[in-house]
C-alpha cells in the first residue's frame, strides 16, 4: 500500500491516483514484461503518426498502439478484420487507469495470410502460371543442385543426410536464406544471383525449402514477386515448405511441389539402392541373354559342322556309292532274269515279243528260249492249251 494511504476499520484507504498507481505496480510485478497475443484487428487508424487499433477475439477487447518510432520498422500493417499475432507489453496510465497493449511487433494471423494467398492466386492463375503444361521435368541425373534454406537448421541436416544416402554423386550448393518474416527481398536476391550464375555453377535444379511451422510462418512464400522469380528460374524448381498439408503460392508455381523438405530431395535425386538393385538385375538378365545366345550359336556351329561332314567329298562319294549299290540290288531283285536262276525261261515269238500264253503261238513257229546262261532257238511241233487257260 502506498505511504499516503490510511486505514479505517482495517481497510486500506486510497486516493484515486494512489489506487491507480497501486494497480500499475501490481501489473508491473505480476505480469510478463512481454507476451504474444492472438487477436483480430479492429478500427485501425493513424493518429499523430501512431497506429491505434482495437484487439478483439469476439468475446473481449483491449486497445493497442504502435508508436510512430516502432511503426517505421514494422513490415506488416494490419487492416480491418485482419487476424494478427502481436508481440506486446502492457502500458498502464495511472492518471486515467487506462490499460493498453503497446505493440512491439505484429505478424499476420491465419485469416490475413489466407486472404493474401487468395489475392496472389487470383492474380496469377488467369495468366496460366499454375498450369501443369508450364511445369518443367526434373533432371533424371542432376550433377549439381542449389539448396536454399535457413542455416543452420534441422531441415538442412535432414536434406544433406538424404542427399548423401540417395545419390552422393550430386553436388549440393547450400545457399543460406532467411525463411520467416519480411524477408522476401532477401530470398529474391539469392534467387537472382543463382539465376545469373546457374550456367557457370553447373546447376541442374533449385530447391527452396523450409522446415515445419505454422501457416503464418510460411506467409513470405505467398509473395507475387517471389512466385514470378521462381517461374523464371533458368532451371527446374522444387519446393519443400512446411508440412504436407501446407500449400503456398511458391508451391503452386514450382515445377514440383514436395510435401516436406526431405521429400523434395527424395523427388529430385535418384535412389542409389534402387539403381544398384536394378543394375544387378539388368546384369543378370544380360548374362542370361548372353549365355542363351552363346548356346544358340554353339548349336548352329555344331549343325554346320555336321553339314560340312555330310558334304565332305569322301563322305558324299561313300554315300553315293552306297546308294548306287542299293539301286543295283534293287534292280537285281526286280530284274525279270532273276527267276531264270530258279529253272524258268523266257519265251519270245518270231517277232521278239514275250510269250505268256500258248495261244500266242502256232505249230511250226520258231521261238527263242532265254535261260539264265544263254539262248536256244526251238520250233513248236504242237500246241496243247490247258483247260484252265481257255
């Protein structure tokens, strides 16, 4: 209790200024010197260079102020209805018992971020910047990539580990950039430097990455200038920003949108384990094909060797001699003279025709009898046909 206060019946007694000062002292001693406050901006207006506004959550409200000296250093100026996150401290004026939040910094809340996102998307979409046909294919075997992200960060460590595990043959150029707050101009500057030197650096792709955070933290990647810079980059751009369900303007305009920073490296770099396995399978397949081809050629060679053997003059002569002997045996077997060796003979009439019936002759005809060992001329004395031959 202030020294000027007196008591009646054990109750403290204050003047108005003493009461207000006591309240101020309690606030100073019992409240955090700085705090974060989520609210909606209402009725913002400039008075004598200071920005005055009401901070509300729909159930309660409190006045807020950004002094002119601080206002010049703040990049985001809230408008009516903007969701905001402020860094503030309490100001209590004892003369009027007036409590105000002195705003030291202010960032857009989710609703303000999404309104900005929609404004930029609405401007760029009709120009075809988000169309799939405009997207460039990622290089299959990147030699060198540029990695734009904050340094140091856990996201960077994860990406470098992923790059080493998946495809260590790709060189990674780390380009440190700020990834939160009003830093679009600095990111643009880094992109422009890379674009101007991409050929001399041997870049095949650019990765823009930021680890997890709130959607408000990703607001810098909703800038129109940044989006156009990404679209005009000389090499394909991969974005891996925030979490899987976060989508920024940079994600929409990039040639490839990855769910996370690590996923960006997975999408961009080949998997050496899968490549190695594929090469082993290919080698096995080629070996099998080669073995089958050699076996086929060996069989063809063996067949040709057999043909050469068959076509050798001695072999052909022997084969023809054998065939001739077979023909001779066949002719001998079919020769009409063969039965003569068994006691038969051939009879020819005076005209030289073979005689097979008695009726072909007449008594007194001279006939030729052919035996196995010669001929005999004979004369028919009489003819005696058998009854069965009539």
